[in-house]
């Protein structure tokens, strides 16, 4: 069983929709949770970072972490065609340094 | 802005060839990483380095080696390329050793082994 599970999609939504992307994990030592966005033929770039449980909002993006359920989410409000990309969740444990464990990635297409 | 560059965007090699993939970062980062990305498997860590001449195995080091002679440069070596090493290879760097440190990625090298 993978340490981090992420629905690979693909997910296709109309412009303006609310998008929910999710990951579950099994390692209770994970403390740092990240979402990376990867455009086609590019490397991933950090989108959101959250430490431990709670919510974090940045513009149209909200990251949620529920450590009790070992579940993290990324919400995109008012989705735009420019949000079309693959979204990867990543997480790390205290003491593992910068070593990240990634989900498989969810491919999102926002249709105009 | 942090810039991570990779020597090639696309490479085609033959089975048995020795392949060098190079990565350079320009922000004096201590840590550097090599991943491969495959459909259905996501990003998997091959090797990482937290200092010059230091290296640590990741989750899938078999068939690969690395070299870090200078802080800004991290090379991935396929000693004898095989078809199952056809993949997208991504290099990343981060400033220091801490759980919250952002990893910055290069654009990737798409390697095809025939």
C-alpha cells in the first residue's frame, strides 16, 4: 500500500466551478503538507504549504489538513482555464528533513 | 527567483549506454534531489544529497548513481541504460534540511531508452 494515495483523475470541470482535490496518507508522522502544481512539460512548483492540522487560504486556493483522519484537501474556487494542470500532494515527517513523499497527482482540466 | 536547470529536455539513448543527466541550481541550496516521474506511480525519489560529495539513497536507487562535486551541480548517472529507465527525470533543490523547506524543481528531462 502506498504511503500517500491520490485520485489520479482526470478531472474535468467548467470554468467557475469549485474544485476539490484530495489525498489520504498512512504515516502518522507526517507533519508538513504541501500542494504542488505541474503544468504540462514543466517541473512542479509549490502552490500551498501547511504545517500540521488546519486551514490555509491564499486567494482562490484553500488547503485543509485533518490529521485525525489522515486526509488533506485543496479547494480551488472560481476555477479558471489557467488552473488546468496536474496537482500533486506532498508531505514530510519531522526528522526526515526535506525528503518528501508525493501522491500520484491529479490531472485537472478547466473548460472555458 | 530560484532557478534549477537541467542539461537536456529530451534524450534518446540505446540500451547499455551510459547516460549522464546534469542539474544546476543557482541559489546556493544545500540539498539536491533526483526523482523520476511515471504515470500511475507519481514522483519517486532516486537519490538526494545534502552536501558536496554526500549522497543518500532514495526509494529506487537501483541502476543509478549520482555525483556532487560542486554545491550547485548534481549529476544522475545511468551506468547501463535499460528500457525500464525510460521516464521523466526531475531534479530539485532546497535551501536547508528542514521539513518545511520548499523544493524547487527543474523542467525535467524526458529520457527514452530504446
